[in-house]
């Protein structure tokens, strides 16, 4: 029975169109001629304009559908979907101006067998056809695109997309397309999906550029077999870059205001990320957001220390220490961050905090701000900023009529019990669970333990400077290491003879003072005390000294200097005396001229003027090189005549006689020079040139002869002048 029934089904389907051929209703495929003329005319299939890309398929739960595209002007264009059966009979659907048409298996089109479909578009006098498509409508199933909730993650440097498989659409083939800002679409293949219930696709991931992805699916019919029609593209999947851009910002922290808060201003611009065309929505998934992570480091005993908030241009913080971090966040999670550290406000206000220590404990008072506030009291040893501070929280209290807030602790707690300097900071907040709600009430220093005893200087010395002056030096007090705690030093000087006491106050930065007006021979004692603003310190151990009548003795250095000065004075005096005596001796006893170096030698008057030559230097008095050089030249001897004598220039004989020196006469000096007139007379006389042999004998034994130098002696008449002999070389 099964086979005859199966054969009757196609026959019944073939008979259905015959019923609709009589009259075409509003629905169903009309087996009549189209309502336009010249159906076979128009542009051929595949032309530049007209319908194209016809797809017909079965839709799950919605019957069948055919869709196409039309190229060209759409005004006045009517579309008709033509369908021809295997028997050759054809029908049409009137789609009007739409490019999509849905029908069911009851509209006269057989869906179990192959049919041929195409589109005819009619515009005024022109008809255009699309390429024909032959397919089995029941087998040509169009899958749905991936749903909108696609999960995106990163895996080994790639982008992984996952989604749930639509119902009854297993075994699909998936492809994707993607684009970056300003670039066209690029296709990619995701392959055949084997997993039941889930489908996935690996896509490329850009490092510094945002991308837009779309996915589509179709039925996979086996290796090598043409698949079903592709589904429509999914909704855009926008993916940010792998490394989000970092903002170039900085924070400007202003000083602490009167309300105990600091204004923090953000300077700089956040980067603007370029997005593809389909990712400009507010929640597209490609955007990058920036947040501020705030960590309050001070007051560690508070309930909440961190908070993340949207980055804004300005916000307020207390005077505590903070760590700030700008965190970038996208659909993949938080990205790299930039960190800043805001140090605590260290300006202290001495005198605002009042601390009193008693046997039952220590009490702290400070000005209250408002009722119902929670206070955080933090203390930390001076110089240990990197170590965690100790703090305590106080519960909100009723308003004190005196306007003071109080905190008390016992000695057993050990709080600030060491003899050290502590930095104390008090914060207040109406909402302590919010790190941004705290404000700074005060910041000061306090010396723990018994400050009166601990602040006393340990070492002191006294040095006598004069008859009534002493210098008192002491080591700095431990209170000086605590800023603002030490107010002053007090120096007390007691006269032990008369019990007279005097005190002197000095600045806390001084460690030396000079005391004057002390009596010679008196005994004194000196003490030093370190005071705070609210507490007087304990006196140091007394330092005793006596002002004795001092006899100033020369020190070793003074003795050395005095001896050196005396020696130099005697030496200078001796030099002056020597120079004075030497100069006086020159004037009283002038030196005698030497024969070799003198320029004047006196001859007796009877000698006259003679010229001779000394030939041999054998009998010369001194054999010195300088004298030999001076005697090697020609010498001129000028001798004056006795009074009344005149030179006879016409007769050479008397001149020769006068040139002979008598025995015992003094020798003429070598440097004796003749007067100018005598030289002229001698030069004019023809016999004056060289001496005759007989004349040379009369010059034997003279200095010129011993020196071997030729001498020219010229006599010039002079009145009763002394005799001069000049020698000219």
C-alpha cells in the first residue's frame, strides 16, 4: 500500500495547479499569463541592470521564501517570481516592488521535486529577467545566522567566538567577514561545525585596531556537495584591539584645604579609539573604558580601603597617602594600568592636640568637627614611614558641649609607650565605608613616654673664656628630634657663694650659650632644662666650675713667635748696620786705581810727551785675560808739558830726546789720552808714525813694551796743569 500512495502524491500535486488556473486569487501561484505584454522581450539575463542573486529555500517553521536583488532605478518597477514545473507548466507570484516573497507548500508550487525559478521585473516598456535557478525547495534549507549573544574571548593570539546552535540546525557550515575602520570587508571560513549544541569560529585578532565581524551559516550536505543557501549575516560583533591605548594623563594635587581635603585634578586627554562603521553604538563591544582605582594607604584599620570609580576630571581626597591607578577595560577585561602615588600631607599643627598622661592612662583631646563622625587615630614612629602604622577607630559619639572629641587608652595597651617621637594623624568620616569620604582633622607630633625626664640634656660642658666669661655647651635633647615638641631651653646659673640664681631662655635650635658678668674667684654651678609647650623638663646634672684670678702665661706658640720676631729684628738690624758702614767706608777710604784698569796715570813734568812701543809682555805685573785683550790695541799717551815749554814741531830730534824717560820716573798709565790739539799736531808732523830703532830702546821696560803694543805719545803744551797721560788703544 505504501508504494501506490507515494506515487499518488506527486500526481495530486500536479493536479493542484489546474484548479488555480481558472482564476488567480490574492495568494498562490497563478497559472496564467503575466499581466504585462511581450513577456519574452527585454534585456537578456546577466545584463548590467535587472534582478539577480535569486535564492529560494525552506525556512524552519515559516514555509518557503525567495529573495533577490535588483540593480538599477526602482521607481515604477514590478517584480514577478516565475516558477516552471517538470511538466512545462509555469505560474507566477506578483511581488510588487518587494524583493522578497514567502509562500507555503499549499500555494501550488511542488516542493518535493525540482522546479525552475526566476524573476521578471517589469518597468513601463521594459522587462528584465534574472538567471534561472533549478532546485528542490524542501531540501534547500536556509539556516538561521548565529544568535546575538555571541561570546568573544582570546585564545593563543586569536579571537574565539562561540554561540549556541539554533534548534534543529546541526551540522552547519559557517563563514565570517570582518573589516577595520576605513577598509572593505574580508571573507573568512570557519569550517564545518561538528559539536552538538555549540558552534565556534577562530578569527584573526588585531593588536591595535578595532574590528567588526559578521557570521552566516548554511546547511552542509557533505564533502564536495553544494551546500544550502547561506543565511543572512548576523548582527555586528565588535572587537576592541588586543592592547587598548593608554591615556597620557597626570594628576595635580593641591594643598590641604580648611575642610581637611585636597582637590585632585586630572590633566590630559583620554585616547579616542577609531571604530568601524557598524560599531558606533553606545554598547557595541569595541569601546574602551577607563576607571580609577583608589587605595587609601593611611589608617589601615578602616573597613574599606579600595574603591574603583569612573575616571573623572576632578575629585577630592583627604591628607592621607593614596595609590592611584588608571585602568583600561574592554570586553576582554582589564588592561594594563598606570600608577601614581600621592604622599601623605606632612604639615603638622603643634598645639592642636592635647595629650595628658596620668597613672590610669593617657587621654587625648582635639576639636570635634560634627556629631556622629567616626574618627581614625593613626600613630607611627618618626622616620618609619614605610612600616605599617598603628591606628584605632572611635565610634560616633554625641556632641560634646565643649566641642572636643576624646580618646583614652590605658598604659597596659602599650600605645605610644616608648620614649620616641610619634607622628599622629586623625581622620574623620561620616561614611567610613567609602575611602573618598575621609577628611584630615589634624596632624602633629608627640613624644611618647615621660618627656620631662627623657628631654633632659645628657652631656654638658663649661669652658672658661676670660676673667668673667664662660661658654656652656650641651648635647641636643631627645625632644629636638620631634618637630614642634621642644619649645625652648632654660639655662640656670647659681652662685654657690651667695646662692644667687639667674636663668636664661634660648631657642630650641641652640646648644651653646655664653655667660658673662661672673665674679673672679667665685664658684658657680650650671644646669640645662628642655621645656615643651605644656610641660617643664627636668634639670640636668649640675656642672660646677670656679672663676679663678688667672695670670696670663705665654703659650708655647707665643714663645716661638716672640723668639722668631727677635731673631728677625736682630738680623734686619745687622744688615742695615753693615750696609751703612760699607757706604760710609767708600766715602772715607776710596779704592786706589790699579795700573791695568786705571784710565789716568801721572808722569813727571820733565817727561814730556813721548811715543813708544812695548814689545814684550814678559815683565807685565798680572797675567789676566781681560788686561791682555785691552793692551793688544794701539794706545795713545797724552802728557802735558811743564809750564813755559812749547813743542817744537819742526825738529824731530828734541822730541825724541823728550820721549826718553829718565830712570826712576813713574811709568805712564795705559789709558792716558792726548788732548785733541796735541793729537792734531802729532798727526800733522811727518815724523810721528813709527819709532826709530834707537828710539824704541828708550821705551824698554815700559808697560806698553811689555804688552807688545805700539804706543803713540804726543806732547801738548799746557799751563801749570797737572800732568796727564792718556792711552788710547
